[in-house]
């Protein structure tokens, strides 16, 4: 198994059960807190089934519980100290070997990279048929993995759980704006930026969901997506009402939005926590995450702000009205 991220920590405990031997290759140790899981009682099931308010209150409690993480991520990383102790206790509880404990203990602040949740990963690593390998990989052969120190470990099956890139957007090469410029080229020149994570200067009528700086480090993306859908819907409603053909965010509004984002990023644990992560682009800019609460994002996108946009009227030509007439070549 190559990788120790969110997918790997779910796969490893299952592989450990069936493999004769399992090598887990770790580049960077993740912070892992225990999963708060329990069986719902019959009383709880009855309440959820018959009292909608109880279910709503339960979901609301989860939401606000997640929102309390925001200050620790964005303003005062030391507030995450209890979570760090919880993660360290998770290591001590799941692993007996002191040397293995040291290998899985991160050397950066909790929250700098994605915090993972599992009760089963550490006990799986501590099993007799599992080895954690922290040496870099030099090459992969048809029958083995060779680490940087020259050690060759035979393999029958290779599982690759090595993550993904959020700062590379292949689809952006196929989106072209005013003047024919691709979105990929615009972002290569100016960084991956957008206005409110939804629209982009130079690309009239382009609306995107989960655009730059809309990712969350603490909660469900549903809150972001719902906010953006409401914003786009209001934009379309406004265009119909005012007879607009195109809307495009003004450069100064887009620049101001992103300047404020990067200013807020300076104190976040993602920038100051001492880790390298997919949150950051090649210039060290965090163009992935939203550095404020979800309810602030929802408020800022609660209505379409037409004044922040350059607009053009919808052209109502005679030809568009007389669709039943025979077309005459120009």
C-alpha cells in the first residue's frame, strides 16, 4: 500500500485481515482522531423516526460543532490543542511499539493537513503482519518496490492511494473566455482565482460550483454548494429580469475578493502549521480552502450583486423575433 491518507486508512485495516504480509509506505504521517461511533438505541431510532425536530436538532448540533473548529484553523491554531491530545491518545491506545508510535506521530501542527478519523487504522499498523515503511520509494518493478536505501520488498499486489491534485484543472483547458483565452491560461498567468469562488473575470456567463477557495477543512461541502447554487440562481433571475445578455465580474472586485482571502490566509494553520499539502499551489498560495465560517460564506452569496459585474444587454434583433421567416444568406 502506497499512501496513508483518507482512503488508505480505510483500506489498510481491511487488507490487514486477509494479507499474508502488508507493507504500508508512508511519506507524511497524518493526524488521526478517534471516530465517535456507537449503535443507536431503540429510543433514539424511535425519536428520529417520529419526531422530526429531534433529527433536526441532532444535525444542527453536528453543524455548529464543526463550525467551532474554524477559529483553530483560521485564527489561533493553539486552540486545537485538545484535538491534538486526542490524536496523540489515539496513537497510544492503538499502537504498543514505541518505535512505530514515533513513526506515525506527525511533526507539524494538527489541522495543517486534513485531519483524519479512524479507530481501526493504528491497531492494523500494529499487527504482526504489517510493516510501516518510511523510506522513500526509488522505483517500482513488476515484482517489488525498491526504497531509496536499496531495500527491495517483493509484492504480489500493489495498491496506490496517493491522493489527487486540486490545483491542476484539466477541464480549464477547454473553457475559453473573451478573446479566446482559456481558463487554464488565465489561471497560469494570474493564479487560480475567482470572484466568490463562482465567477471569473474575462469569462462572461461562466458559473462554477466548488471553484477556487471554496473547499472546507472542517465541515461538509454541502453548505458551500447550496450557497453557490442560490447565488447562481439569483444571477439568472436577475439577468432575466433586467434583460441582460452577459455578466462578468469586474477585475477590481475580483482582485479585492482574492486579496482579502490571501490576507486572511496568513494566520491560518494551513499556511503556518509547517506542512506541505495539496492545499497550496506551486507559489505557496492557498487557492483551495475557505478561511472563514460557512455561514459567512452563505451570507456573502445570499444575493447576486449586480453592481460588482460588467453587464451587457440581451440583444433582441428582428431576426430573433421572426424565426418563422425564410433565412436569407448574408
